């Protein structure tokens, strides 16, 4: 069973930066991770879960939501079974629980239903 564990969330002032990490662990996690597209989603209170960023298996293709395109970057290190979300110039509206997810696909999808395994989430709070 592969598990995803996010870390790096916290409280930051507007304009600040955070780097989220998501590590895969468990049996055959290395193979599973390197053959999966990875995505970051977020969910604010009272709102639906929304796509933030996604990256292909090899890291050569990324997709970013329009709302964060100029501020966030997604990357991955398959040797470490870890995907990252670098968040710069954070805004109060970025406050949410951030989830990473894995999809055993060659494409990078933006819909949550495409992803098979999810982490437990990490809270990001941006104060004004």
C-alpha cells in the first residue's frame, strides 16, 4: 500500500513563501511514484477541492491553475519519491488545506476524480 505524506504547511504573512513536500512511502512506492503523474489540490473552508498544479511522471510537463500560475512552481525528485510545491507571493486567498495525489497515467489531469491515492493534507494559512 502506497501512502502520500505532505509536509511544509504553516502560517505565513501575505507576500511570504512556503515549500510543500509530498513523499511517497510503502511497499513498491518507488515504482508507483515514478510511474505516476502527481498533482496538488487545495480546499478552503466551504469550497470545493480545486486543482493547483500537476506534473508528469518524468517531470517534463507541468500544468498550473490560472490563479497561481505566476507564483507557484511544481517539481519532483523521483530518486526521493517526492513532489514539491513552491509557493511564492502568497495571498490570503491561498489559505486552504493542500493535498497531493497520484495518478498512474501518462497525462496530467486537473480533475480530482482522476487521481487514485491522496495524502492527508497540510494546512496553509496566509495572514493579511
